C-alpha cells in the first residue's frame, strides 16, 4: 500500500513538473510565425516547451469562453485588437506588468491607437496594417491596373479577379471589414463591401488562403493583412502590396489567460515577445512583421516599412465599437455575401453587362435603361440592418448567446439578400433588353 501510494505521489509530482515546463498558446498566426517564435523562445528558455493550439481568431475567443471554468491555455496571441477587448470585457485575461526596462522602449501609441491595453491585460508585440496584395504577372496577363484604394475593388474590370477570406473565419479580415465600415460609414461601407463581394472570384475559409491564391495566380488581387504581402515580397514572389489611404494601423497583441496552468511561463513568453531579441525575430523574411520598438528599424532590411515614420492610417479605429458588434458584423457578412455569393455575383454580372451595353448604345435614348440599372445597383448595395440596430444590446447579446433572435435575424438577412439580388438581376436584364 505504501509502495503504491509512493508511486502515485511520484507520478503526480512528475506530471506537475512536466506541466510547469510548458506554455500553452492559442494563436491564429501562420505556422511560419509561431514556429519561428517557438524555436527562438525555447532556445532562450531551455526548460520551457511551447505548445501551440492553432485556432482561427473567432474560434479562439469561443474556446477561451468555453474553458473559462478550467482554462487549458496560458496565452492568447492574435492580430485582432477587438478580440482582446472582447476577452477583457468577459474577464478572461489576467493583468500583468512586464519589466519597466522593456516597456520604456515601446511608445504608448501608434498614431492615435494605444499599443498596449492601459489596464495591462494585453500587449502589442507587432504593428499591423491592412491592404491589398496583387500578382504582377496576373495583372499584366489580364491587362488590369494595380489597385490603390478599397474603392478600386468595385471596378467592373476586377470582376472575378479578386479574393478575400470570410471575416467570420479570419480575425484579420474582420478587422479589414470594420476598417472599411468605419472609414466610409455603415451604409456606404456596406455598399462597397457588397459591390466588391460581387467581384470576388471566391471567398476562402482561412486568411492564409488569400495570399496562396494570389501567389499561385489563381486570382489577381487579395485583401490581406500587411505581413502576408511583405513576407511574400521578401521571399521573392512576383507580388506587390499597398496600404490604402483609408486604413488603420493597429497592434497585433498577446495576453495572458486568466487562471491558465502556467502563469510564470506565460509571463516569460510575453517578456520575450516585447524584448529586443523577440522583436528582431519579426524581421525574418518568412514572418516580415512590423516591430513595436521604433529604434529597431535602424537594423531592418533595406526598404522595410516603418509605421512610426510613414504616413499610414487615415482611420482612427474604434476597437470598442468593433468588439461590441463583432459577432453581428461577421454573421451579417456571411448571410449577405459569403452564403449568397453566387446570387450576389450574378446580380453584379448583370449590372455590368447592362452598363456596358448602355455605354455602347450611341445616339439612342437610354434614360430608361440607366434608371433601371440605378435601381439594380441600389438593390444590390443595401444592408438589411442599420448600424444603430447592429450595436443594439438586444442584438449583440443575442449573438453571444445564440438565441432565437439570432436565428430570426439571420433568416431575415438571408431572405432580404436573396430577394434584393434577384430583383437587381431582373432589373439589369430589363435594362440590357432596352439597349438592343
């Protein structure tokens, strides 16, 4: 009996010791990034093993909510600042104060946006911008101009040449959608998203699928976070990247999960990310992200973008607004664009064909046809809900609890989209007939 008890106690001690040598990280970052940091951190801290739990941002937030009674992760590590704001509101992140000598080297803000949470629940480790990536060979082959602004994505010439990921499946795409909504306002922003959505050749399930499609030449232009463009440029791929004039430059962050199994190891990981050694890893060609240490850019590769000296931004990103309506916006995009993509594409295809026919109908009265096309554009560009309703507490709470109201609204949105796209296609077809 004593021998069995001794053996059991020994196993418990060994199991606890083994667990104490880990740091479990939930992250949405691509393998190139987390593997680079895993290797570097373990080399600096030979007694700690990095365990990666790879999850898309929204799935990661859900996972931490579902395991809050007995957390399994130590670190949450993603690009989306509004995801951290949501977790902070839920009380799922622990407060921490990294060493003063580390924090003193990092500015309080990038533009007008705080790099770290003022309350110490999450910390910016890299700066991220959102923009457009394109394949030079593809654009040359299809005689297409390089894009510069979000509004360029509505150009009929780009029909079927664009690619984006679903914001419900990608935290960075969600941020891009929010940047557009905050830059242009709710009505105009959704009109832009619906028009550009109709131009998309496909909508991928993960953000990684977008740069892959552009690099391989499946599609010409992709909506991406900057490091996808920068890393592929650094790797010698035939691609370019641009920040639109109306974009947002915000931190990608790291936070310690409240009640996680290895709090000391979690703190060590945060400290490493923010240290000069950890920041330098961001310059690796296969990572190519922007450090939060301004002085480090003196050691950056040639022509490396410096967000602290470049004029970037144009949008003062409101992460509280974004985090409050996050689930609503993601579901709305899915139900009016992702899930209704074929109908949306057909509507815009019909509109473009009618407009082209009108432009070629020289010397003929095309006023009626123009009026019909205008109505078609309006039908294909309308969101089924106002910004006020999207941020209403009744609605936002419904999308957190998956209530009957959530199902009701999603059904209404689907029906609205289906009816409007059908109407737009019909109106465009009538306009086209008038030009013959």
